C-alpha cells in the first residue's frame, strides 16, 4: 500500500458511519490470512499479585494492600492452580500481576524478602520456572512495562509475553483522565516496552482498550504505532481489541461502556491496517452481544478461555463454555481450534523466538500445525484414540457424514464433503 492509498484508507475509516462495508473487507482479509479456523487458548489465570504501583481509574484487578493481607501467591499456590489447569486440559498459564508493587508498598518489599527475592520480576521468573518444569503448561507473562534487560531475564521462563498498549493518547494521562497517577501507562513508556520486546525476540501480545475516552484518530494512531514496531522486529503475534466495561468498585463506575458499534469499527480498522501475520482477538466474555458480532467484524481468535479460573481482570464477566464458543464460531462458518500461547509462525522459528530452556516444553505441547496438541493420545499408544469432534465444523454436511453409523457406504456427494 503506497502513502496515498494509506491516507485514503485512514480517511475512509475516520469518516465511516455505515461500517458494514468495512467489516466485509475486514472479514475478507481475515479469511485470506487465517482460513476457516478461529482459535482460542485454553488457560488458567494465575494472579501472582494484585498489588500495583499504578492507580488506573477503571481497574478492579489491582487492589491497595491492606494490613495483614498477603502480597503474593506462594509457590505452592501457583503450582496448585497450574495443576488444576493441567487436569482440565489447559495449555497456557497466564501470569497477571500489578506493576512493580515493591516500589509503592513496604509490605510487598517485606514479602519478597521473606520469599528470598529482590524484586517481583525475580519472583515471577522463579514461579514461572516451576510451572515450566513441573507441569505441561506454557507460561505467558504479563508483568507490565519492561526494559530489554528485564525481557532477557524472563525469556527463559516464558513461551510468550504481553502488555496492552491500550492507547497512545497523552491527554488520558492528564489530571481527570483514566491514567492519571499511573506512570507505567504513559504512552511513551509502553511504546518503549513494545520495542524492547521486539529487540529481545519475544513473541508478544499487545492491544487497545476501546471506550475510555479516546477518539477514532487516537485509536488509529495506536494501531499504526503497533504496526510500525512489528515492521521493525516482527514480534507482535496478536493484537487484542478489548472493549471497556465499567466496574462498580472503580472511579469510572459511572462511565458508559464502550459503544458496540465503535468496538466493531476498531476491530475492522485494525484488520485493515495491521499486517496479516498479526492475529486479531477480542474477548468473548466481554461481548455486548453473543460474540458473533466480533467474528462479523473480523477477529480470528477469542484469546484465553479458562475452564478453571475466573477472569480476574473482569470478574463480573464469566467465560462462555467451550460448547457455546464452538457454536458461536460455527455460526460464522468457522471451526474452533485450541492453540498455544505462542503462535505457529513463531514456533516454526523456535531457535529465534524461544529460549533453549523453553523449546522442548513448547514443542511437546504442539501438534503438527503448531496449534495445541489435544488430549494425551499419540499414534501407537495402547489406549483408544479420542472421539472425532463433529460439532463446530463450520459445514453441516461434514457433521452429517460423521454422524452416520459405522460401515455406512458413502455416496459421491458425502465423500466430496469430507475432502
């Protein structure tokens, strides 16, 4: 796309009132890049610490430390959550935590000293290493803003990492804005982290938070800055377009939820502006409708979905069941498939993107396509193979053939359907 086409596209995006044509173009690009598969990551949510030095006015995850309250999960608690996920068939251990709480809370510093670590990041590396070595789960780390040195410190213990950019609007950090008093939410600091992840060779997740007071122009600016960083380093494996929902226990409890129309617009804009090798995701548990509207806008991934733990960032929004998610996906003519926290493109270049200490664990968790290996059965095993799933195929004709009694002779039409 040359500069004139680029400017024309941005102009048409900014002026769009009827977004049906934008979403149609977005879906066409999505289908060209990702085919008939829509993915999700079966995960457990490990909230290592809810203490944070920032005070985002919409966040219900981070909580001020109270007297006598534990600052961190113990290693045994981390492993217990991970093992529950392992038993439920999960492949991802999502570590979410507040930003550098020891810089704000004496109790956090004392807890780290008792645990034997100098910093939250050092403790995160330790417990992520326990999960890596003692379970089959792959750690995905969301510790917030990091330097290149800190990425290098954590890379041996993670299959991937992430940090939401959220916005590049400086004015939202001014007094009265949602990021006032949160030094780690300064756009320049978060953009430095985004680039540092690329320089460290970390498969990375980032994204936008839609509906916290930003404009369309500011959303496009954030998308273009993500694209620019990816063009420099090739590390952005997925972008999340998340819609804001007010929480009753926050300062922004009276702020309206993100406009579903603007959420769809932003998904379509991101798909039209981002390279096709970047996956596009929106959380199904936050959908204003059934979730089918997110597929209609152009996503190809649902993000992490947990059969074990709640969404600790959005505790009021339960995950849809996998059967429900499969049905929603099939309604859009797509097949639901589990993936790993690291995407196939990066797994195929494991020597570049994975630390040697992570490679064996990741490769054992993947199937031949680089997605999540389902179940425990392998060819040659003594136990019976798993049943073929016929739901969510995206084509009713395939489901009809798979439901036929064993030994049924297929006609030409049915054989063609299977191919």
